[in-house]
C-alpha cells in the first residue's frame, strides 16, 4: 500500500492523535468515529474531517474498505473486543492501554495477530516519554552499567478528577501498564512471575463494581532469564499524592530516580555522593520531519482545547507512538509494543491483582 488510511475510534482522548496522523506523509485518509452524532460533527468540523469519513458506528468503520487500520481510544472494557473485531475484519489495530482486562483476552489477540499476520500495537505512552528515552540511551550506551534493580509507580486519585463512572473502584493493576512497561522494556526481559499485595481499604461504595478492596497495590515481578526483580506500585483512589507516573533504574555505574515533585528534575547518581538534577531533553531528533514539532514541550496546536496540548502531556510520547504504528505497518515488521510484549506487560498487572486477592500467591505468566 502506498499510504495507510487510519480511523480514530473515540473522540475524547482520541482527538489528540488526529493531527499527528494528518501530518504523517505515509497516512492518507483519517477517519473518526464517535457514537454521539452532534459531537462527531463538531469534532469533524474542527479537525477538517470530510463528512464521509465521520462514523457513529464502529461496525461501519470495519465494513469500509478504505480503512486499513484503527486506533482504538475507548473505555478499557472495550479494548480487547474492538481489537479482535478489527483483526477479524482485516484491519491493523492499535489500542490505548490496557490491552485487555483478562488473560484470555490477551491470548485471543496474540493468537489472532499470528493467524492473520496483521499488526497489533498497544499505545503505551510510558516507553516513549522524554524521560524513558533519556534513560534508555544511558543503558544502551553502557553509561549506566549493568542494571541491578528497576522500580515503577503510577499514583493517581481518580475519585477527585471527575472521571467517568466505569473507573469507580477499578482494580489498580488492571490499569498498571504505565508503571510496569518501562521496567520490562528497559530491562529487555519479559515478566516470568508476579507476587502482589494490596494495601489499605477502599470505601464500601467503591468496592461493589469490580470487587476490588484495595486503593493501593504493589507487585514484585521476576524477569525471565534475568537476575533482576522489578517492583511496581499503583494507586487509584483515596490515597493522597501528586499525580505521578515514574520509574527508577539502578545500575553499577549510575542510577536514575524520577523527580519526587513535578518540575524539580530527576536525580542522576553518578557514584559515591555525587548526584545532580537532570531534565530529559526533547526527542524530536528521533522523529520524522513532519512529526518533530509535536514532541516539543511548548507546542500547543490549539490553545483553547486541552486535547491539543501535545508536548505537555505524556512526556512528548504521542508522535512516537504514531510514527512506530505507521512504520511497523509500512515495513511489515512487529512494533516495539507488539501483541506478545503488550500481553506480557498487561498480564503482569492483571495477575499481580489476582495475587494480591490471593494473599500474595506467586503466579506465573503464560508465554504469549
């Protein structure tokens, strides 16, 4: 195919990616899908999407022969279902995190990508942030030395932020990929088994929907074929903390610790008592020319719409995700976050939660 036609499914957070696809030289038509017709038309007018590329039905998107790939940005419970539908319809698929909510769903996606030869990519922002790419360079160049320990956290209180009702009481590690994925990718080793623990007590009114009693969960992750064990912590409710998606990496030559408070700078330990504050640089040099502006901290495409504040959110990762998804399709190769890797990352959280409910039982992950 000369150019790839992409459909964005979900126009809340999904709007943020439309301009990126429209700017990509290997992307042709960009379609959008949203159930609310009035909101769909408003988004289409704002983004310059022709009326025949605006859809209120996901099934209609999948029936349209013009669409080569879909990027799913919908509620978590729909991710696996919509991905499987896309693959069965012959479309490449990307989905926001998490990949799915059960190990069975993850296995089904892996089996279908293998059967069809189509691309699946989990659009995990945490492994394309400025901070992650900065530390990855320290590791790849040998400056950090041998990795001895990795740790991640994602601290957030969704009860205070007006999130949709389906998030209420959500098990913390069902949405644990931001804390886990940097540990897996920076180490280059998949998770082998997990041991999880819950902490605290969730209010009665939040427990009913998913039966999860914990506001905070922690999981230790044994990495396969490695002497390194990772540790991750996730909070979602009733736990006070400034919002934080973080990872720390400790090596034999250097160590990197995420900033404790936003905008104070990360700590780079260089041996003995030597430590300095560092701010990861922008990563535009890793992007094609057309996408370079979108990773800049100061870039705001539309100052009246926070969905377009590209550089301020998710560490400048969004253009990297679009570039990798499109390139993997064009080049006929697996993306960094392919089905098997994404399933391993997501399953570490799902089974970490199961382990916590079972009082810290060791649970081995399947090999996807």
